[in-house]
C-alpha cells in the first residue's frame, strides 16, 4: 500500500510519517509522496510546517534546517526565489 492509495489516512498518521521522514533525512521525493495525501486527508500547510517546529527540540536544528527546503518544495514553495530575496 502506498500513501496515495490508502483510504484510511488520518491527519495524525500523515504528520507522523512526515516526522519520520525528517528524522531519517529523506529525499525530496519522499516528502512529495507524503504531502499530497496529507493535504487531501485534511492537513493544512500550517500543520505540515508545525511538524518541523515540534521536532526541533528532539532532532536538533541541523536536521530540521536540512528538512525545511525539502518540505517547502513539496508544499509548492519556490525555495530558490525565497533564498534570493535574502540577498
């Protein structure tokens, strides 16, 4: 069963999967595979971003900062454009 075919996903389940992806430093495609069904299940973008905030004390800033652009891409944010604005 893949995330896209599961009909029993809950918001909590998807956010738990996202937490695991952050913990193992998953690839951007893994985030993309989890975000879409999460949003369909009813999770908001704020819920998804909240996973990073919640994981910060336990995983540390290095892991969370590494996951942030991958999660941003999966949510459809233009990460490169955002970084260019910092210059």
